[in-house]
C-alpha cells in the first residue's frame, strides 16, 4: 500500500456497533493502533501516507474522543486526520441548525488536523436529497471541513447505493467478489434513481474554494487541544497514561523496489528500534487484555478523494 500511488490514507476503522460512553476506555487502544502504523511506516522508510480514524457519530463520546486523538504531547501519538460517519441530516426538512451540523461545526473549529465526513448521506427519509452538501461545501463549513464521502457506490442490502449492476438475484446467492448477497458487483453501472441525480444536481450548484498546499503550510498554525479529563461514569481515559502496546519488535527500513506482498512484518511498531521513535514511553506488560477495547476496529485503505468518487459528474 505504501508504494501504491492511489492509496491516499489508512484509517483505524470505526466499530461495527455504535459505542456508548461505557466504551471510552477503548480509546487508547485505537490511538495505539494508529501510532503503531505510523511508527512502522516511518521505520520501513515508506512515504508519509496520512493515518487517522473514522468514528461513528456518538454524541456522548464524540467531543472527548475527537480531542483525545490529537492532544498528546508526543506528535507521533496524534492522528494525521479525523473522519466522522454522520447520518444526522435526513431528508429535505432539516437545515444547518436543526440537523445538528451547527454543533459539528462548533466542535471542529480550530481543529489541528484535517477533519471530514467519511460516510454521509442518510437514507431513513427517502428520497435522499443530499441537502447537507450545500452546508459542507458552502461558507458555513468549507473553511473547516475537508469535504465528504457519500455512502455508498454499489447498491446492496442496505439501500445506500448510488449505482446498481443489476437487480438482486437472491439474498443467499454469493460468487466470490462478483456477487455478494445476490447483488452483482461488476459490469455496466446504472444510476439509482432519484438518489444519483439528486446528488449530481447538488454538486452542480457548488463551487467550493480552497488553498494550495504551499499557501496552507506557509500560513497555518495549529495548537493541539487540551486532553479531556477523566470523569467517573463518563470519559474514563487518563490523558497522562502511556498508550498500550501489544508487543515490541524492531523493523528494518526498506526501499520501494524491495517491497513485495510479504513485506509487512509482524511488528506493532512498538519499538526497541532506533527508527521506531513513536513508541517512546510506551510499555508492554505481557499478553494484552482487550476487554475494554470493544470498539477497536480493523485497519484498511481509504482510496477515495472526498466527494469525488463519482466519475460521471
């Protein structure tokens, strides 16, 4: 992945089940996973692919988690970006205030790393009108948020697809990656109506502006937020505690030409290696316990660019 030009980032993925405030103790584990990836990336000499987290929109956790993931004194123990799966704006009735987006914007002001919507496009009030795009890419949010990724491209059981490769042939029909739960995943795509055209029309009206990376680097100054304090019965993470680790192992730098399908190693990046500086101050204490890590997700490649996943537009 690190030598693939189309791999834009890696994410520690959000949980399958929506976490509650009781799951806050898992936050150090997901941050440790990101820190391990960064240490491993740097120790191997790979290019600086950004590494971040994609969070579910849990209101009782979001403000503390959002700050915790970028607040630590050691910069190698902070995320490169924060992404949110949000389905607050449903149907054509809500607006910037009533949808809750005004609260999302308030909490994102002066955030020290890029923040964007990694899933967007509520379908509980059909048809999907995507009215939130005018807010995300308009003056209310465009200077803070780095866009949105619409969920999702292929029509599946959840009815979130923007295109279809044919009608479902049966929920129990599977053929590798070609047919999943009866939905064909290759061929000639057909837009799902009216969702596809609704999104297309929204984007046609938008003219978001930005700055070049050079101008941004020359003018921006960022300050990490204060780490959230631990509270009984609420956010339970001690902000001064070292991040957990599942092991220690040195890794060696490689050149891109030597990378193969097996060049991933088994190190957590936790490092006794001099090149694994991101693990400084972290401790290993035997076999790990994951009873508090209920919402630590898997790591996967993010290979889409904001809202630009629809090549037809």
